[in-house]
């Protein structure tokens, strides 16, 4: 679940445009209700009533209550951009080059919509689990795309592990950003991109910490 802020997206037909508009309205209403009453206290029926839609429409768009916050219409667009970029290139380098496409002032705003969503992802256990599952699904899709491009089986183990590591690093960096934002208005997108690169760097940099056998380790 990330916002493809400036990523190229396919032209939307009228039906798809209306679907995304309806989903966005339900999500904004739900988030306001969660902020006012707490996530656990709000029901799908209450969300539907406030959004002036039938509960079955909410379930059709999102599947579950968790999905209201975690299902984004742009997810498929994002995955398509990433999958199209990996190909024969190194996955880490490919994703690193695309970081600017997935950061914007709106997405990085510490007080904006996405920060509010991530607050619940970080504090509601069932949302945290669902977010992790969604990240794995995105990673496996990227891994399958790269493996296929290289003539390997779509479920090639090494490619899948690398893809999960890369997506996990991005997800961790995004969560860290919303927990500890930096900078002022107009600086958030660049600072968030730096945080995402820092997360990706962790995949290739040696671990930092006390040497084995040091006093600090023995005290622990």
C-alpha cells in the first residue's frame, strides 16, 4: 500500500473512474469515523450509512473492514510500473530508481491522509498483519515478474526472497517516516525519499552494533 504519486497510469474508463471516486469517498468517510470514535468502535454499516452507500457496496469494493484503509485503487498501477521496470535489471537498483515516483508532498505529509492511515496500521494489530500480507503479495508479484523476464520459474526462491527483502525495506522505511517525520512544508517528499533510500541501503550495508564478545554484548 503506497501512493504512486507521479507514476504513469493507464487512461481510466468512465466506469473505473467512478469506481475509484466511490472508493475514495468511502475511505475518507471511514477515516473520519475512525478518528472520531476509534477503529474498533466503528462498523461497516456505520461507514456505509455515513457514505450514503449500501453495506454490500463497501464489501464489494474492499472485502473487509481492514480493506477500507489498505485497499487502494492505485495499487495495481504501482505494481504494474514496478513490474515493468525490473526485467533483467537488478531488483534493488530498479526499485531505487523509482523511489521519486512513489513520493510526493501529499503522500509524505505528516498530518495528511496517508499519515492518518499509517497511524492505524501501526497501532491496530489486525491492520498491521493485513498490511504485512499485502506487502508480501506485492513482493511476490514483483519477484514473479523478474523471474519470468529472466527465464526462471515464477516462484524461483532466490528471486522471491530478494523481492520480499526489497519491499520489506520500503515498507519499514515508510512506517518509520510516519513515526518520525522530518523537515517542514515543501521538504517532506525529499526527506521521505531519503528515508526510503536509507531503508534500501540497509540491505547491502553491514550491520552496525557492538562487536561479538564486547562488554555491551556480555551485559545483555
